[in-house]
C-alpha cells in the first residue's frame, strides 16, 4: 500500500509582534494510507487546530508540504479543494438556524453548477438514512438534540463525497453515550464511503478507537 496523505516538515509560525514568535507547528512529518481512520491527539496548544486548518484548506501560510495522492495541496484550486477533497465536521456544528435539516445538509451544493438534481437527491436520501435523520429532515436546528445536530454536520460534510473527512473534536460537546454513537457512525461511514477519516481530539479513549494515532506535543509529532 502506498501513502495517500504525506506530511513533510510542516511548519506554521505566527508573529503576533516583532518580539514574539509562536511555533504552532514545528516540523510535522508523517504519512498514512487511503481509507485510514486516524486520530490526531494532543493537549491544548499542541498544534492540533493549526494542523486541521492547514489540511482543511483554511490556512495557506505555512512551510513544508502536504501531498495527497502525490499532489501538493497548493496546486489545487482552493474552492475545489475545500468542496471535493476535504469535508470538515466542526465541534460547534455551525448549523444555520433558519434552515431545515435537509437544507443545512445541502448548503455546500448551492455554490455548485452543473450538478444533476436526481444525483443530489439520491445522495441526500442516502445520508439522511445513514445518519438516522430521515424523520428529522424538515426540523430546524433548535428542534434537535446535540447528537442530532452533530449528525447533520456530518451529513453536510459528506454531501459532496469528499476524499478526506476532518472531524474537529466531534464528540466534545456531547455526553459520553451520544459521543460513542457519533464515533461509531464515523467508523461506519469511513468503511461505507471509503473516505480517509481524521479525528482531531484531546481524548485518549477516542484515539484508541482509531487505526493510527498521531500525537502532537509543542507543534511536533512524537
């Protein structure tokens, strides 16, 4: 098996002032295969969020390289990269209160052209079923539990069939029982979708559920 994601000497330095330099990432290097279920773990300030922002295409002010299937992510059109290569599940859900469950899930597709409605409807129905939201499709965020809101966020991240799914503390705002259910859902989707799933967390228990763990300390993997 060949490496699908390869991180080479990744560095991100912030300079909040002339006299202060913060090395958020200080030479990350690792790789894993396509379809992997991976956790990136570390305490607050270890560089997890910075890494997530870079891999998610939200921060391009770094040095080093991230290769996906042999192609540097800087070579992608940024909009295409963020829609079709990576999908991100945020800890805070970020659902639009005025939109229903299905409207929130479909939101990323509103910026696309030449998409077949029949294909989109099939994809929506599939994700509603997989996430257990079929009977909640017309509900609004305020009518959902925390676990249901997270499932909407997961379906939204997957609607464009991204190759990589990034999950930022996906169980951080949930009770232990609901968090376990969400983790099992991510595992199931990792297998059924064939995506590469990367979970960023501070929870060792979650990391033990993944196939590989990258541990960050002071911006370095140890």
